[in-house]
C-alpha cells in the first residue's frame, strides 16, 4: 500500500490523500485549499496527479475544504465513482453550487482588474455544468454497508459526529502475492463528543494504519454546559434594550446548532417571548431543510424531540430571509431581533452588511460562536484593538458589544482526539497526523508516540509512504 498526502498536510485545508493498493487508486477527500487569493488560486487549479487515473473518491463529509475541488477533478477527466453518505450527497449538491457561484463572482472581480492591466484572464476552476456532471457520479452509501471497490478493496462508513453525514472511513485491502491484509482508518473530521443534534463519533476496531485529524490537538474546549444560559442572557439584554443580536455563523452545522439551542430555550420555558429570529443566508435555509430530511443522523436527545412530534429547529418568530432586498430591509427594522447570517468569519456574505449597520450602536451585541482565523474581520472584532473598524471599505465607530462562546466547536479537542485514538489503537503500527497547522500536527505526533504508536508522522505536502 502506498499513501501520498497532497492536502491538509501541515494545514487545515485542502484535504486530499491518495491510497494506492492492489492496482486501485483511491482518493480520500478532494478539498479546496482556502487561503490568500493568489496562493489558493494556484494550488487549487494544479491538481498534483492525473484525475483520469483515479478509480474512486471517498468523501468524509461535505465541508468545502474536504469536497470543494471535486468539480474540477471531473472537469479534468475523472470518470470514476464518488462515494459519500446520503446526507453528504445532498449537502454537496447545494454547497458546491454555492461555492461555484462565489468562485465565479470572485473571478469576475479579479479578471476585471487583469483586463484593465492588459493581463491574460483566468479561467474558472469549474462551472455549474461540472457540478451537474459530478452529481451524476455520486454514489450514496449508508453507514455500516460494505462497499466493494474491486481487487479485494472494500470500505465502510462509520459515524464521525462532525456535521450532518460526516464519516470515518474504514478501508480494507486484502493481502495479495504474499503481502499482509491491511485496514486503514481515516478519521475525517471528528466531532466534539456530546454536541447537540448529531450522534457521537464511533471507534472502528482492527486498524493497523490510522490517519487522524489534528485541528485542536494542543488544546481543550471550554465546557458547553452554560451555552443555553449565556444565550438566554444576551436575548434578555436585547429585549430590554430593544436592540439587535447579530450572530455570524457558518451555514452548515453552526447555524443549525444555534437554532437548536434557541428551540430548547423556548420549549423548556426559559425564554417566554422569543424576539424575531432571522436566518439571513440562502444556503442556511437549504442546509436546514437537509438536516430535517436526514433524521437518521440524529442523537437520542434530538430523536426524542421528534418522537414527541416537535421540530428541533422550529421557533415561533423564525424567518428565513430570501432576497437581498429583504436582507437590507432588516437594517431599517427596529429591535429586538436576532440575526444569524453567514459568513462565520465575517469575511463576506450578508453578515458584513449587517455589521456595518449595527456596530456603531452600543446597545447591540455581536456574538462570535466559532473560530476566527488570523487576518479576518471576525478576528479583528474579537481582538477589539481600536475604537473604529473598517467594514466594506468604510471606517465606522466600534461601539457594539462583542461576546464569544467558544464551546460550540464541531471538532474534537485534545481529549476527544486522544479518547478516539486510544479506542482504535490496539493494532495500529502507522499513524499520520493531518488537518492541522504545524504546531498542531507536531503535538498530535507526540501524543501518538506517547500512546505507543511505533511509527507516527506528520506528512508534508506530496510526501509518500510505502506501507509494507
């Protein structure tokens, strides 16, 4: 067996791992590299192998850093099958179309500048017809069903608990010509245990090769016990002030978590009069419907709500905002109100326009509920170094209160990662730390060695490992 690590190696983006075994070439994930525009553009268009030679792609989940380069793979000649859990197939259909729209819009801006400079124009990474073709190649595979890829190679999906449809991939390779049989387990992105809505991650047994994510290998998450209490206090605050609570949130996963917490506050009577709640993201609306369509992914608590005939995402004053005009109208609508809008790091989308309007009023609250990467507007909000802030090119007074809830991460922390690895590690001889910045994968390698793994590595991009 040969492993080549093309993406999510010493970084958290562009997940892409090639497995070659028994004459088969299988790609685990095919994500977009996300970063500075020029670097991302170059990395994403230069696929480091011939897509025509691939037999199959197996996806861990639908996040763009794990699935976003699939249409380009098709555009460049891939004609095999793409395997994913049913919920992932549905999410990919809306997420990749949204990604394509945003990419083409960004390209239009770049090419306008290049045209004015007399430079050659860039071609798109992919277009909507490439997404159309990809969707005809998708093969939904439920958990626990053994899927035969031929030549003695099979795989099985186990639950990863990260987002809806997220999977741990177990790849089994029969020994041939005197070689040993091998079982590789790829964690994908592991969810933090005991988060709302989704089932806990599983621990497949018998692996002798492990590929494990390392996003938070060097830290622990705060307790999620008081998330509801803090949300309640912010809601009561804006009701008293007749102001606005703005929550920047990723459309898939985080928005549904927030809706769930708000639903529980109403259902348990902790909030008697929920103010108007606006979900201002077309993708969030589509993703929430897909969450409702795939109840097989729910944990026992969410399933119990359904058995009682309730909808865990329903609120008495909930509106999904449609058009840009409806979104802009919220700026002139008096509070109290809650606006949940993308993007989660405030780098684009409708949330930026809302920020520009509400940031100058000390009565308003901006609630940050996810990781804010260095250099993003969201990070500048959290750090709050100045009395003014630049939003959409304008400098505005920075008076609104900024609060943070760091307990909603969809990634397992160090304890969660270690607990999972210890459960699967009995026979592991080779382990590879991926999906983490340099200090994170280094920390993960140290942890793997402390757990007794004889061969633990943090591969760099393009690094090849031959497993005897």
